[in-house]
């Protein structure tokens, strides 16, 4: 009875392992793959960091361009108002001078 229980337990363990034959041994595979995996994960993290930096830089440049265009629009409007005020002032002076000559 005890012997059949042990055989049954061994059969369960064997079934869990599967029908795979590792060559080289699983420990050797792990020893070889672990450094590659770590290197790949570090490289992935560095790439994500660089991509994040570039995305932030693009956003900052987009915002700077938008702000510059808004500033250009405000300054253009102010310049046009000042130019129009100067033209209006000249017209008023000419009209006032002509009115003074007529009187």
C-alpha cells in the first residue's frame, strides 16, 4: 500500500514535469538566459526613457510654437492699431489745417 502511494506520487511529479527533455539542463538554460533577459529589460527601460523624453520635448516645442504664434498675433494687432491711430492723427491734422485755411 505504501509502495503504491509512493509510485502514484512519483507518477504525479513526472506528469507535472511533462514529457520534455532539456538539453542542456534547465539550470544551464536559466543561467544563460537570465543575463540576456536582464540586459533586454534594462535596454527596454532605457528606450522607454528616451521615448518619454522626446515626447516631452515635442510637447514643449508644440506649446512654445503655439505661444509664439499667439504673441505674434497680439503684437501684429497692436502694431496695426498704432499704425491706424497714426494715420487717423495725420488725417485729423490735415483736415484741421485745411479748415484753418478756409476760415
